[in-house]
């Protein structure tokens, strides 16, 4: 299931005057932000060791060094400034064959597993930010699960919102989402909405990993 090994890293940027996201297009969930293009790419590469554990958990071989290839840059919007890589790139609309769909879904599944593992090992009360803000662990878990429910609607799944404590319901929602992501695609938006498969995998995996890494960083 591993792709051909290559140190070439295709990166897309989306940015405003105040925030820029750098996203690794072939590695869903590996997106980081900073104030400038250069700083965002630097932040992305700094997270390579943390992302490597996710790729390995998905059964994928992950390069140890990279040659960044900036293939696309888009103007960001309010979502970007809010802190979300919210632009669908031209590269996200590439077709997805069966093998690639399986690979993308495996990464999303590994991102969820990473979040679950980190949350399970974290204290209930997390260290506050510099201004005393930030969700504690259980609210973070609830937020991620609620967001996944909204993401599921974007890819055509309409079910009752699961309670964060109802693990069978959470796993059923995730399973339905993975079933969608595992399907080959011509690159068009899923369920006649906005997100093609590649972007859906990127956004879903990013959200879980972003909060998993936040929990790690804020745990005493």
C-alpha cells in the first residue's frame, strides 16, 4: 500500500496578510501555519517527525528528508485567518484511483487513532494558553467528534450526531466516512457539494492531528 518513495514534497499555500497555511498535498493532515510563506513551509517541515508516526501507523513508508516543490498558492479568506486550511486547491481535484483512495483513507484512520491515543493519555485539565484560553481534554474530544459529524455531511453522510461518550456511534460515523473516502473518484466534489476526496481527506485528518498535537503540547 506504500506509494513510490520520493523525497519530493508537493506543497500548496493559502494565505492572507496575517496567516499562511502550507499543506503537503500527498500527505493528508500535514498542514501547518505561520505569518509568512517561508515560515509556514518551515513550520510544516518541523512537524515531519510528528507526522511520520501517523504515516507509519497507516502502513506507509515516509521519507526522511524532503525537497519542497511549491506547486500552488491561493489567496486565503476568513477561514484561513480563523485557523483552518479551507481552500480547495487545483491539485485536490485530481482523480483518485482505488489504490490512492485506500491510501488516503488509511491516513485519515491513522489520524483518528492518533487523536484517540493522545487524548486517552492526557490529563483532564490541559495547560492554558498565554491568555488563559484553550479547551480542556474532554471538550477537545467533543469538539473533534462534533466537527467530524459536520465533515460527514460535506461528503454526503447524514446521521444523528453522536455523543462523544457513545463509542459505537462514533466508530460507526467514522466507518461511514472511510467508506466514502475509499471509493475511486474522478476528482469532482463529493455528494454534489464542495469537497473532492483529496481535500476531504486533508481537512478531516488535519483537524484531528492539529488537536492531537495541541493536546500533546498542552499536557503537563
